[in-house]
């Protein structure tokens, strides 16, 4: 419980916009322990999503450090960072971000194909498929395997995205307004699933949300404003 | 190394995006067109080259002094380990006139640049040969087989094959002599003096072999049809040369086809001793020289181009050493140098064709580039997703590179398949087109050949395939690199 | 209006369309350049051949024909400006005391002849010949150095004997100079008293009167001129009224073929015997048809191959335009919502295709014309950088790469490219028109 899965240490992030540099994160410190759920609240443009991206190694911090399990990772080579992103964290986005050409099953399988050579994957493909099917069953989509994202409802799409994020058994889950695009009934279902899995697997969950109700269900709430964490 | 998802996603994209079919189609069409056009052209050129090759000897020692002696050169040349055989050739200009027939008045055949045809006037490039030695060089026998064949393919008639080389008596063979009875009949036909009884007729006429292009113009002759060979010779050296004219009566002994148009039109082959006698080097004279202008050389089979060139250089030195001091250097020409004018004209045309085909491939590469570029633009969000779930930039780029590769592979494979099929059925298709639409894509008349020559060389097909794929990879690398360098966060936010 | 506006916006904001344009440009460029090269080559060869030929030659006149009657019949034609008799024979030219070089190997002689020892001997009447060909100009060609130039009246006998005019290249190769004695050796068929004819050697002792030069090196190398009277005395003493060939100059070259046909009829009427017509009237083009056609055929073959480029360019256009439609699917919904008809939507994309094709064609034509005009410079640059000679100008005796840009061909290429461009624009435009606007608005 006290093991930190994800940690941001004095993270700064600036974006260049033309000649101007716009600071988005200005010295953020945040730690999420294994098994802990943290809600990240704040107004639009406060830097919540950026922090999530930086924490997930999707974006590099301009200054500061990112640590996974206490080990600094933001200075690793790009390939290792990509592998860590695959192994250590899972992303769930507001707009699901599924690949439209692939079926639900294929989208989930995709996560199995990361950080593995084509040949190695070929040897384990049957197992990978079975795992993906099991995972989709776990999120309640056992009869939607062959459907394309356009043929799925919003809630179903988000379930596929969650299944994909969990496929590589990550230590931490980074969810960026996972229910922001869903009606309240569907949102409740998705949240239930998310917390359920988090508890079951003992994951660290960092949840960006505008929903105070949802925030209250987390162990901890962190508010951001203008690129810093409010104490 | 790339990750397993790269080929997978590339493959899914290809299957789901019809636009890629267009790229595959473009590459296929280009590969097909290049293969077909080039195989026709290569077929044509290789036919020309093999014809020309068949008309030439391995090496030809030429540009000798006017009184060079064969025996002296022969010893020098045959001393070389790579030389298998040599044959003397005596080249001189002269005229050939059918006896007792009205000669054509000089007909100007038109001021055609390439086709100043002298055959109708009886002008001939007389080549004195030693048949037995020519046989050792090779070529002559095939020429004599091919001659009647070429005529038979175009005209009806009984084109008898030349018996000249089947003669067993060495002396008669050396004179290219026809059977005595043939000469008797020819004499009787022409109203010339002849024995009353065919059995008493002894042949006096040496034989002459004419090129099929000349026969095409003059018409076919009976065995031993008499001709008068007239030539002007010179005795003495430069400065005090004296012109003599000589004539000799020869009998038609057959038709040859070397495959080189210039040779088949201009050349008339006759026994070298006959020509030597006409040129004032009668073998009966004690001081006469067994004069030659060229020596044809056959090399050991299986020598590579470098070995032939080395042998040529050695022979040049040997011959120069054997020539009287102060003589200008001889030339040792390989088969290409023997036909340099014609082959270089063909090569220029081939160069032009290859330039055009290169442009075709370039535009086809554009098609691949355009489709992949668009794919990257449209798949920006996917690039972000792949990055978010752990794809390295390199593997993300590889998706697009593999996409381009697959397009090229499919296009090339289809193009190769269709190309091979259409090359195999080209003549049938050409025939069909002509029969149904009066349209001849490849006018055979132009090539003067029975069918459109088409030769799909596996090496060329492989070159085109590898070239097309390599080009595709190069142009695919640009969008792939662009994809790899994208910022995943911006990609995810892309709308 | 919105159609054109949108079409232009789409084009300008999408650089990939430049690629579609580039495909059209390249294909148009290649078609213009390569075909212009062949057309230019054909023109040059034609002009060379024509420069050394009379407009119409009436040949194969039979031995019994009367030259005066033939000439009168030919001059009777309204389009005939001049008629000259020509006697033809053949022979070998040699310098007494000099050994001529061995004839070249068949495969190593000049591509269009002229370096063989065999010659056509033309017996001409200089005054009449000047009337029908550029004979006077051939003798006065600026390339002929003064010491080789014919000084007296052409073919007038010199003190040492009758004169002969020799091609400039042959003069140089054989080291001949004006005033040199040469022997023309030929053969003549004489009756042998038994009804047959056998060749008899004839030698003419001649003096070199000077050099001539036409644009046609094959003609120069293969021909010598002597006075008609000389050839007649030496070779055809029995036929004082006969000329085997008549060279004709026409007034109006545009009706050359028709004139040749009239002359053919006129000649047949004059030299008819036993109901058979004799003599053939041929234009210079007909006499050289085989050679000229072979070049024209090569050009045709090249055109065929070049069209392949255009087909591949069409693929490229189709790809870029289709992708544009795919990408602008949401715009289609908006346009329809704003009141655009399917036809209007389609015309936006059609306009895009037409503008791309139009720009590509214009750029291709411009590039092609510029390359064509500076083709010689391009050839030199290519040879200098890569060592590859794109066109063997020495072989054809030219000082620059020939190139004839024919407006008709430009129009044909442009028309073909536009047709192809519009055709391939139709497919995506049609797809756009059929697209259900609701689908794109719903964002599915």
C-alpha cells in the first residue's frame, strides 16, 4: 500500500507556441501508491491531462523527474520508455481512442503485440488471443468481440479501452475523464468496472475527472490549478 | 527490431483501405508495362545482338598491311594458348555479274541515308575464304543452313542448301566447287561451251556464296549458275600502285545468312585462292604471297569477356611483332568491335527506352508516396494511440514502411504475373488485335521478323522487382519517418 | 461560386495535390520532349534527304524512249518548274599510282554508307541540273575550302580531260585535290555476238573539278557527277536520245503528290509501247519512304510507351483526389446542410481535379518546351556529369540535337492529359455526390 507506483517530482512542462513558451506544469509533485486511487480535479487548462501524459511517459517533462516504483524513468532511451509505457501503465481516454479499422478483440490484441518481436508474438499468438478474449469477457463484452468500434456504444467502447489498458498487466492505470463522454447510467457502470478491477489487481489509479461524486469514491483527491497542485 | 503490432496494423490498414488498391494497381501497371516494353525491346536487341554475334568470329585481326602473309601471321597467332583455330580472309571490292543476262542499269535506289543499296548494280564486297579453315572457326556451316531457311520463310520455292561444305575432296572443297554435272547443265543452259557428254565434263568454276538479302533482290538461281566476278586490283605499294582489272567465272554455290544485314547484303564469299589469283597473287607464281586482309580467330570456348580482351591484346602484340618493322599497328576486334556502328546505334535507342521506363517507375513511386502520406495524415490519431499503449516511434514508423512495402510487394507480384503471362502470349495478342481491330501494336514489318521478339529475362524481371520494391521503400520511408517523429500527445488531440 | 472557392482552398491547403500535379507534369513533359526529339530528327533527316534530291524523279525510262518527247510531256504540266535529264552508272574511283584503302568491314562502315569504294555516277547537264536541284549551292557550300572549290563552270572539261565532281568527305578521305587525275573504273555489258551480253571493263580518265557538299552525307559519299555527254559517249553510244531518268522541280510543293501522279500518267502516255506503260514518277519522299517511315514508326512506338506514363499519372491523380474526398467527408455534410446539392458537391471535387490537371498540363508543356529548346545544352550537361550521350549527333552529322516542337502535338498531348485528368476526377467526385451527408454530420 505504501509502495509508490508512480511519482512526479518537481515536474515542469512548457509548450512552445510560436515564439512564446507556455508553462503548463510548474513544479508538480505527486505520488500514487500501489493499490491507491487518486482523483485529479481542476478546471480546464489546469494541466491535468498534461500531467497524466507526462506521468505515463507519453510526453517528456521539461524539468523534473518521473519515477516508476521509485526508479527514475524519464531519462531512459525512447525505446525503453515505450516498453515501460506498455508494461507499467495503462491509459484510458475520454474519447476511447480505439483504432477504427480493428474489431474489439483486435484492439485488445494490439496491446499484446507491443514490445515483442513479430516472431515471438507468432509463437504465443494463441495464448494472446485467449487472454484477450478472457479480458473482454471480464469487462462484459464476451459477445461483442467481432464488432468494430463504430458498431459499439460509448460505454462498450470504453470497456474495450479498459480491457486494452489492462492487457499487459500494468502497475498503474491513468484514466483521463473516462466517463466524460458517457451518460450517467453508462458512466456508473464503467466506473464500477474500473474500481472493481483496481481493487482486484491492486493497481495504482490516477483518475482525471470533473465529477466530484466520482472523486469522493477515491482514496485521495488532488486539485490542480494553473499548473501546480493545490495543497 | 520492430514490435509485433507493426506488421499487424500495417496489414489491417491495407485490408480495410481501398485506396491502397489504387497504389497496388499503379505499381502493378508500371511493373507490367516496364516488363512488357522492355522484354519486347530486349527481345529485339538480343535477337539483333545474337544475329550479329553469329555473323562475327571471336576475334578478328584486321587493318593489316596490304601484302600481309597468312602463313607468317598464322604461326604467330596460333602460338597463343587460347587460340583454337585461325582462318584467312581476303577482303576486296568487286562486281558480280550474272553471265548472259541483261544487267540492271544503275538504278539509284533513292538517296536513302541508311540504305544505299549497291546489290542491284552487282557491287559486292568479295571475301575470299578457305572453307576448311572457316569450318574450324565455326559460323560458316550455320550461315549456309540459315540462308535457305530465311528465304523459305518469306518466299515459296525450292531453296536448295549449299553442298559446298559436304564435299569430301579437299581440293574441291577448297574451291567451293559444285558437282561437275551441275556445271555441265549450267553451261548448256547459258549456251556456253560444254562437253557433249555430261560424264566428260570437268568442273572449272569455283563456287560463290551469296547473301540472302542479295538473293532476295536478284532472285534465286539454279546450281552452278555462272557469274563473272570483276575486280580492280593494285600491284605495287602506295605511290606507284598500278591498277589491273581481272575477271573470273564462278558458279553459284549457295546462299548464306549471317544475321548481320550489312554482311548479308554486301558480301559474296568465294575461295580465297581464286581471289588471290585475281589480285595478282597467283599461287603458281614463285614470288607470290598468301595474302590476307583479315585473320579470323577462334578462341578456346568458355573464356570470359576479360580473358577475350586479354587474348586480343596478346594477339595484337604477337601480330605486330610478326609484321615487317614500320608497319602500322593491326587491330584485333572482338565481335562487338567488328560491328561497332550498328551496335552503338542500337545501344542509343535502348538508352532512350530505359529513360522512359525509369520515368514510368518514378511516377509509380509517387503513387505509393501519395497513398502512404495520406495514410499518415489520416491516421494521426492512431499514431498517438499506438504510442500510448506502448509502441516505440520506430515501430510506429514501421507500420507505414511495411504498408508501403506490402503495396509494392503486391503490385510487383501482380505486375510480374501479368507481365510474364502477356509476354508469353504477346504474339497471340498482337495477332488478335490485328485481326479484330486492324491495330498492330508492334509492327512486325518494322522489325523484319516473323514474330514480335519477346524475351523476358529473369535477371531483368528480378531487377525490376527489386528496383520497384526498393523505390517503394525509399518513398515510403518519408511518411514513415514523419509518423515516427510525431508527438503522440498532439496526435491524440488531433481532430 | 462557393464551389470554385472551396476547390481552390482545398488545393492550396493540401500540398499532396502538388504530387498529383507532378505526375501529370512529368508525363506531359516526357511526351513533349521525347516526341519532339523524334519529330526533329525526322525533320532533319527529311530536310537532308530533300536537299540532295529533286522534287520528283521520273525513273526507269526505257531505252527506246525519246528524251525530247519525255521532257516536253513533263514540261507540259503546269506545276513543273524545271526538268533535267540524268544518266546513271556506277563505278570505282581510284587515283593512278595510289593504292586505295581496303573497304571497311561490313559492320564497321559508316551507318549511312559513303565510305565504300562503290559509287553512283550521275551524268548531268549542269545548267539543267541547277534548274531542278540545289546543284549550284552544293558546289558553293561554305564548308568547302577554296582549294577544293570548283572554280570554272561546273563539269566543263579541263585542259587535261573531262572533269568529275566528288563529295567533300570523299575528297578529304582520299586526299584528292582539284586538278588530280582519277580513274573511274566501271563495267559495261556488250553483246558477245552470240545473243548474250558480258561485262567489259570501261575506264574513264578524269580530272577532279572540285568538291560538292549536300546536307546528306550518304549522298555525298556515294555519288560523283560527270557531264551527261561524257557518260553517254562512254557508256551508251547507241542511244543518243535516251536519258534513263528525269529530275523535276515543281512550283508548288503543296501539291507534290498530285503532280507526281499527273507526271506518271504523262510519262506512261509518252513511252507506251505495245500497250505497256513504262517509267515511274516518284516524289523524293516516296523514293525514301522506307527509311523515313522507319523513323516515323520509331516515333510512334515511343508515343505508345510514353502513354504508359500518363496512365500511371492517372493512378496518382485518382489516389490523391480519392483521399481528398475521404478526408473531406465531414465537409460534404456541412455543404449539404448549408444547401449544396449533390451535384454542387461533386463539382467542387471535379473542379479540384480540373485545376490540378490544368496546372500540371501547363507546367508540363512549359517545361517540355524549355527542355526542347535547350535540348542540346541538356545533352551536354548530361554527358558532362554522367558521361552518357543521350543522342549520337555525330552519327547523323548534326551540330545539335534536333528538336521540333509541333503545336499540333502539344495540343494533342494537352488534350489527352486533360481528358485523362477529368476522367479520373469524375470517380471521386461521383463518390462525394453519393455520400450520405447525415453520416458525415453524425461523425460516425
